């Protein structure tokens, strides 16, 4: 029996109980969420040492950090450092998107070093192995892709992105659309190219039942990828995107029926005034499945600062009901991130997630702000640093200023005001 | 006649016409906005060389950068550098909050170097001059404060923050409130302390007509300060804050009646789910006057990253109708910002403003994103850098990565996907 099937029978497995305890929420409420499919608890059956993480309604908004080698840059050491920095900075999960070097070996090493749930996008490896074998990527066989997914499951990968929602019909819709950016999802573009060349249906759509069996076997959560996510805010919420979302909703229902946990991936580049609609449509079409968004990035014109554009979009999305934010770093659209940029990306996403949790009324969220405010009122610097989301950064910045007078150290003079205020209205 | 009075008679003065031209909007529409009080055009009568800037409904969301000396750090050179960096980074206005050194001389120098509208908070100087004269700050005379305001007008200051909305009644309400942070506005706390000590009404409330005469004389826009803005998200939208806002609305009506342009300052620390209500209340109580917000900061726990917390809040506020964003830097709550932090603060606020302008449908806003997206589709790197909000940052980040293969340079592989997409669905 799978975690979802047990939950439906009223049983919270140890992963559900541990995830509930980690968030101080009622395990019975979490079990009900898993049973309803509005929550997933990430942990592969083969990886009992992994700290299980709940994603979905009623839980804290989670943050994922991406890492992985590329063809040009293969350093296991650097990826392990990114992993450690991400988890230290508070990432709830990590995805290994490696496309360079010995991908199997790198994944196994990352899994060994990783205490949190790990996700992958297996189609990257399937394509690379096809090309390495001297064949054009479009000659990848469906069975080869499923075999790679099984290998990831066997290794202990906790969730996989699978672009199952691109179909002949939605691809036709894409081809007749007037999108500026076309397909910007790497998995989505491979899938579309494969379908065109082979004049065939998307293998992950056609063999979806086989995929579900693999996911069942390893208790691997499916993250149904949005291959047609917009790559420009001008393309957001268009017909191809929403047609794919509707298909993902149907596939999510089939996954749950087969006892497989499922979440839905979402955009992408979305203007501020379309974000709530995107969340509403996902919840409506996908039976309330957890929504895992990349961004959303609210403007295209700020390369170098996309972590800020995504913090804006992520906060608004999560406040509207999105459950899981994939981080974006300052170097998005420009290059692979450095280790400090990975850290910056995680923190920016955590700020967005926390701001949304306050708006959502997640228990305990506002309490952190209360503690900080109480320290500020007391002009207690050490307390403020301890209450900070990133204490090290707060301490470094503070200490770099050497203020002579603690009360007049800020631009707005807030602390001097607080001192006067305490006298006037009582502290 | 003042700019507002002329606008009411159907006349757009040269400042209104220049501000309309700068934004490519119809001067007649802008004149109507000024006449209605939903727009202000900032430019002191004494400073014809200043580039006039429109703030309010139907115009681009504007960004202000604060600078100024403190008791501990008096360097005109550094403040001029902050001014230059702010304007270069795209700040629409600057406020000089100097509290250290020869404040008059510093203001004059900054005004000389400043091509954009400049604002001040005259009460800071009035208090410092009282203390410098050997008297306790609470013995400042109302006439002394008005004299400082006149001096600022005479020098060419384009807008002044005046905390006119704190009254005996709202101060009683503050004293009986259960706020965590009390009063965090420096001007607000001075005003409250003065009122308590003197057992008198707020001088700027009592002598408001005199203040209006000074503002008229110099065509100085009043920015009615929110002395009771919340300093913790737990204090947001409470009774003292909204009582003061109602008073500000009454004072705004009196200003307009006297031909004086007026905008309203707003919070501050506000949770994401209360921001729209704050904008709505301001527009409702203040006759649609332009809303100038500080942040809003959506969480208290991210010192070191308050520019990100404020980008989230600022974008949501501006999309809901706020007109003017005061920047916040990464060192807010920790110390005075360095020059690079000033730049970072301006850029973060501009991202928020632009994201909101797209949502508001400000003409021309989306076009910038379209240009960037077209460059991305063509994999045109030079075009992308030119289309960036901060081209230098985009170029520096890009060049620091030395990608060997331009198509696989990003984490998400977006460019490789675009190349494939262009082949599959036609470019």
C-alpha cells in the first residue's frame, strides 16, 4: 500500500507523522490532506533517512533550490557545497538538475549528502544518454525514458518532474499560438521535438500507467511539469498553457486513483495581475493538488535581479494558495549561479514564503514577527539578530556600520523614535 | 495662482506639460488629474531648472531614494555620490534627510546637484536647531518650525513631509492602544513628545493655514506624513493609524481648497493581506490623493533583505493604486546604507514599480517586457542587456560566467529550449 492509500484508510505512516511534527500541526489533519490529495508528503520508500516534508494546503509554504552540473561545468564538490548552503539557508527540498559528467554517480553522491527530499527531471538524463549513444535525441525510446525514471526511484529520488501534459492536441494549439517565447521548459521542448519527429503522442502521456507503477513502487511523488509554461509575461495564461493545465488535472486524478501522490508545476513568467487567476485555475482543475511554482517572475526586464521579481510573484502566488516555491537566483537568464547566489536565491524565496504564510494564517508564522518586534521595542540588538531569518547577514551588516550611537543608526531614525515613543506612551 | 488653481481653470503650466511629455501622456489628462487632486506635479516655484515629476493616478509609479547626513557621519561628498547613484539608477525623486553638519549648507549643495524633485522633513532641522540653541527639543516654538519650512521652500525644496495628522485625540488613542512598536516615525515621535510636554495641540495641525500659505508661496507640495505608521506588521491598520489617516484626508481637502498640491504618506510594516485595504482606505478618505508609501514591508524578520520585503509590498501596493514608492535599502533597521546599497534599494523599488505598472496597465510599461522577450527569442544577448532595467548589472553577471556555449548557459536551460522551440514551432 502507498502512503496515499494508507492515508485514505485512516493511517498516517511515519513520514506523515514526522512531517506533521516538524510543523507542529495535527497529524490527523495532515493525514486527511494526504488522503484528499491536497497535500503530498515527500519521501521515497528507499530513503528512510530523508527528513519527510509536507507540501500543500494548511502547511508552511515550502522552498526548493535547484542545483546540478552542466556540460561546461562538472564539479561534484561545488554541487555538494550548493546543497549544503541551500539547506543551511533553509531550503526545504533540493532538485538535482545535473546534465554534465557521470549523472548517475553525481545523483547518488548528492542523495547521500542530502537530508531533505530530493527531486530530479529524468528526461534530461534520458536525452543525454541517447545522444551519448550516438543517436539523435529524438530517437530516445519511451522505454529508455521510463528506465531512467525507475533508476531515479531505485536510488531514492523523492519526487520527479515529468512533462506528461503535452499532447498532440496541446502541441497543435502551441503551434498555432502567437506566443513570443514558444516553449521555454527544457523538458517541454525535448518532448515537443520528440513528438514532432516521431509523429507520435508524448510517451509520458501514452505510457502514463507505466509511470504510475514506477511511482507507486518507490513512493515517488509525481511533479507534473508544465512544459508550456510561459517564458515571457506576454505569453502568460494563454491557451496552450491552460490546455496543458487541464490535462495535468486529469492526469493528477488518475495518479491519486492509483495511490500515487501528485503535485502540479506552474509558471513561470506571469504579470502581477494574473497570478491569482493562475492559482485559482490550478486548484480548480487539479482537485486542489499542491501547486509548485517557478517564480512567478513578474517582469522580464530585470535580469540580475530575478530573485526579487520572483519574490514578488512568489509571495502573491503563495498568499493566493500556491504551496511550493522554486527559488530563482540573481543569475537566472544570465548564467549558472555561484554559491553565494544560490544562498541569496533561497533567502529571497523564504521571505516570499514567510510573507505569504502570514497572509495565509499559517500557525506560528506571525509569532516570528512578534518576537522580532518585541526585540526592536526593547532595542535589543542581539535578540533582533537571533530573530532574523538570516542572522549571519543581519550581524555582518550591523557590525560593518560601527554605529557610535545605537539610537540614531538607521536612515529612518526608527530607534530614536522608539526610545522617544517608549517615554511618551509608556514602554 | 498656484499650479493647482491654474489646472482648475483649464491651464496646464509648463511643469504639467513637461511632466506629461516625460511620460508620453496627454497633457490635458494630466492637467485634469492635477485639478482633481489625484495627481501632483512636483516642482518648487524657485527651482525652474528642476525636471518636474508627476505622481498620481494614470502616471507611472514613481520611486524616491532617501539620503542625508547623520550626527555620526557628515560627508557632503558621500551624499552627493548617493544622489548621483540614485538618479543614475532611475530614482524619480530624492529626499534629503540630513541631521548632521551644517544642514542648510548641505541642502543647498544637494539642491544644486539635483536635477529631480527634492523632498525634506523640516521638523528634523527645527528640532536640531532647538537643541543646538541649548533648549530641550520639546521647547521648540511653533513659529520656529514654520520658519524652517519657509527656509526649505525658499531654497527650492519641491515637497516636504509634514506630520500634521497627529492630534490630541489620535495621541490619546495611541496611548491607549496595545501597539507593540508605538511610534516609529521620527517626526511623529518628536511631535507626540512635544504635544505631551506642552499639553498643546500639534503645531502643524493648529497652524495648518500658515503652513498652507508657505506651501502656496513656493509651490511646494505637502506630503502629509503618517506619524503613526506601524513599525511592526502586528500593529498595521490599527485604530491610531486609521484615525490619523482620516485626519490627513480632511487636511488634504483643506490644502486643495487653498490651491496647495498634496499627497499622503502611508505605511510602513503591513502584512501582505492588508495592503490592498490600506490603499483603498487612503484613496477613500483622502479624495483620491496620491499615495506615497514607505515599503510596505511585508515581514519584520528579514533585516539585511528589507529591500526585498519592500519590493513585495511595494509591488502589491502600487498595483492596488499606490502611486509613489519610497525605497528601502538592504541595511534598513541595521544602519545607514552604503552607496552600493542605495543603488540596490533604488533598483528593487523600480522592479516593484514596473511590475505594478504592468498590472495597472500604464501605457508603455508592457512594451519593455515585449522588447526583452523578443531579444530572448532571438538569443540576442546584446539586445537583452540593453533592454534590462540595469544593463550594467546584467552585463557584469553575464560576463563573469564566461559560458562556452551560449545555448546552455542557464540553470533552466531556457535558451537551449528556445532554440529547440524555434525549430519545432517556427521562429
